[in-house]
């Protein structure tokens, strides 16, 4: 082989290796940042209900969220107060135009007091989630998607931060856009394998509406319920949520929300805030 041709081919190979290495380093840095931040992938924050939209091939999205909740019960004169908070990070990537993959990692803290005495005060990483969202139908302003997923027992279930086993499930999503208003419907099932004596078959459903008030501002409302994981409680938790989304730029959104429990099985008050970045 001619020496000049050989050198040229070597230079091309080295260039390709260098470009591949840079891409891998960038991807690793993004993933490291997300995982190191204290999820579960939600819909457009602060909604609990997901939408049928996907990111598009090659697009990334990072959702960072924070929640604080309180719950008070009075059982035969024994007053129990639960205060919980969580920080979450979810990384989403568009594999195809209609297919996303999502990785979530939550960090949680819980404090329980009975008649003013602290009986539980722990914090730690909860169970990591891996999901995929496939939009299989879209016509006009209507779309449908499926979102299967699994959770991994990365949290300490003895401290209340996980199930101790891998769980799996799937969510059906439908979205209807009507002018400035969008409606989202979710129905799902989760096989809650666990080491904590919880119910294993969990069903849920919820409905959300999003209204575009102005180009950067959207108002949201959300209502839903799911099977109570506590075998000793017959009432299933139900909630109502209201909030807003504000787009600082086309790539950065801020969100605020307030979730109110509609019965004693749900937390009384939950305050939600977050940031979504697309790139």
C-alpha cells in the first residue's frame, strides 16, 4: 500500500475514534449529572398525568423536581403527622420520532411523629425507574401512546424507600388537543412485587387539562386515583392538582403546583416545583 494512502487512512480512523469518544464522554457527563441529582418520569410538570407526546429522534430532556407533603391522621386520639419531601431527576432520550426512553432517580426524606414524638426520621435514594414511551397513533389533534416500565430495588425498603424487589407495569395514554386546551387521560396497571407486605396489583387512572393562557404561560388541572398499596386500608387515595407552567425559553420550563388530597388515604397537602430543560 502507498505510504501516503496508509497515513491518510490512519488519520481518518483516529478522527472517527476521537469524535466517538467525545460523544460518549458528553453522554456520560449528562447521565452522571442526572443520576447524581437526587423521579419518576412524569408528564409535562407539574402534572401527575402523562401526555402522548414524544421528544423526537436524538432529542434529550432533563426534568428536575422537588415536592413537600404533609399528612395528619387522628386514630382513637392518637395524632400521627407525616412530613415527606423528595427531589427527583429524570433523563429522557428520543430513540425514534415516536419512541422515548426514560431513566428516573428519586431521593426521599420522611419524618413521622405520634403525639409529638418522632418515631421515624429517614432519608435516602428510592427505587430507580426505566421506562419507554411509544406513540403508536396520531391523527389531527388526537394521539395515543403506551408506556411500559420497570423499577429496580435501589432504595432501602427497610427504611420505607422502595419495595425491595423489581416491579413492572404499563400505562395507556390518550391526548386530545382542542385549540388552546389539551386533555390527557391515563389508565395503568403495576405489578407491585415487594418485600414490605403491600398489595401487589395496583390499578390507577387520572385525567388532566392544560390551557395555554399566553405563549409562555399554561395553567394545568389534574385529578386521579389508584389502588392503595396498604392492605389494611380499604380507601384508595385520590387527589386534585392545580398549577402552572412558564416557558423561560423554548428549551427551559419552570413549573409550580399544589396537590390536595380528596380523602384521608392521600397526603393532605403537597407543594410541587420543578425545572425542565430540552436539548
